[in-house]
C-alpha cells in the first residue's frame, strides 16, 4: 500500500470538527452535561434490593444515649445503635445492650432517636429483657403524630442462601445499607454483656451482610422489605459474620416479656395483661403491688387505661408510657357485668425492687422538702458517729410496711427515717454508707439478695441499728 495515500486520511481524522462557516466549534465534555435520567431509566435501576430498602428505611431509627450533664461543646453521646418502629404510636424494638447504660443506671442519661427524614424524638425505655437482648422504647411524639411501622415476615420460612439486607446506624452513619445472604440458621454465641455477665444467645440467624458497631438493634429484612430479624452481634476478629435475632423470637419476647408490667423499667403496677381474643385481660397480680392493693383481680377485663380505650396488651403498654410514678393511673375494668374504675399509683422500678426484697416503701426527704427535719437528723447522725456536723444528702422515710415482708419482721414502722446502711466485712466494721436516693438504696439492696443488710435509722429522737433479710 502506498504510504502517501494513508497519511492524509490519518490527518483528517485527527482534525477537530468545523462548522459550515469554517470556524471550530468547542464541545462540552459529556461528564458535565448532566443528562437527567427519565422515569423509565430510573425504574430500570430500581432493583428488588432498592425497592426493599425503600419500603423499610423510614421505619429504622438511630438511637443515641446522651449524658444530660455533658459540658458545653461536648456531644454528650455515650453510646449509639439502631431500632425498628413496630407500631404507628412510636413503639420501637432494639437490643438491650444498646440502651443498657440507661437501664442499669438511668440517672443523668437520656435517649434520643432520629429518623431518616431528620426528625428527632426523645424516647423512654419501657421494658427490657437482658436474657433475650431486647428492649422496648416509646418515642415521645407530638399529639396526633404517627410514624411508619415496619411489616414483619415469618422467620420460620427463611432459606439459607436467600438475599438479606441490614439497615442501621454503624459508627454513627445513619441509615447505612449492607447486603448479603442468609448464611446459616439456629446459631448460638457467647457474649459478654454490659452488666459484666457472659450470656449465651441461641437460635440466631447468621449473615454475611456487614454488621458493625451501631448496627445493633437495626433491621434485617428480606428481599420483599419485611422484617426477618433484629441485628444484635458481629463476630469479633472475623469478616462477614454477623448475627440477628429471628423476628418470630422477637415477636414472642415482645408479647410474653416486654409487654409485661413486671418487666416495665420505668414504672411498676404489679399486674400482667394478656390478649384474649378481642380484649385485654388481667392474668396475674403481685400481691404487694399497686394494682392488687387498689383492688384489681385476675380475670378483670380492661376497658380503659390512662384515659384511652384498651382492647389489647399493646394498648395497655401505650397507656403506661404516659403514666407518671406516684400519680393516680385511672383504670376502668369490667367485672361480673359491672364497670369499675380504680386508680393505682405506679411505683418506680427501684421502689418495686425494695417492695419485693425487703417489703418496704419509702419517700425521699431532702433539704428542700423539710430543712428542719433533715438538719436535726444530720446533727444527730454526726453525733452518733462522733464527727464534725454536716448535712446529709437526704433521709428515706418509711411510708409503707408490707405484711409478711422482712421489714415488718425486723420491726420497721411507718415514719422511721432510714439514714444509712452499715458495712461489716473482714476489713471494716460498723462503717456507715450514706444513702443518696431510693435508686441508690435499691442498687445496694440488689447486691445482697439472700443475705442480711444492717440499717441505721432514726425513730423519734433516737438511732437504732438492726438487720433486714434481703429476699
């Protein structure tokens, strides 16, 4: 071939295009043209995974445990995780270990949640189950506002190898989506939990969808966008091994444990409520609980609680979320064809534990409540210990002594002022430990179950010491 005939062709192909007028016309790089895809193109990209995420993402919340006493300029965030909305009224399921610090020591801590739409809500811890690593929260929603619950599937029908999708808040990156397959069923793992115990969780789903810190409590969904599990753990030191609690297990724990009044973490009525067809029934009562003392009985049909109609255990749980410790909680029941109204006063969980373990109820007496009384107690306490006078943080006045309780057997009386516990050990003898709150006393009593504690109390003008059995 003649090279002379090839050269002009090559030169022609390398020349820029010219207009009809002979001038060169610049072209806009295609990267900057920003061609907006039409609806058909977008629909081509909307895979089953995208559709599943779109169905579920508005029902997954980011959860933050905040220190309400944090210094200015500090985020105050102590922990974070995820949760799943299961009811339009704002009920949220999450892992217990996500909110454990609030459950173990609620003082100075609060829960804040955020949705994908950037809305933020405070939340209350309603109930928890450490043994199942699950907890129930209530979002504090404005009046008449509802949120979107996530529909659930049947985890007994799951197939190893099917596509699964995890949605959560890993490392603070809200609404993160990871995709994988269901790797195995019925797995068991040992986990050291925040209360310093090693627990074995069984019957878990295993997935290779990336689950990281912060994913806990979030949703594991199938390709249809329905909830199949609550993400709760990752295998330390291993890649692509995550675990989730099957939704059927979550449903059972929700109905049998988390909806139980006896498992409510914020307050206690001492009554069990179960669904019976189209209505809710009182199925069990704690003899010393507020509900039993007010006159509620097993078999009572609940009609109304807290001013709202009740037809299910979930309705009752919603009403309890609005109850206040120490304030009358109106309950209407049907018994033998009659409609009755009662007003039990809920106790805090700390108060409930004291009732259960030592058969006593208390009220806190601080300097603001009765300065003269606390001054007198503080002076006499200092004289008793032969030390310089100083104010006690508070004293606890006995307001109720339960029949058959260890407090009654010890001889405690209404009006006694409990000031301190006495520590006696191999290293110390008769060392008083001042009581700083009902919560503080409940925690100290909780460490002595099956033993005796020695108390220092003031009755009239005199101090007394004595042992109380912790049951």
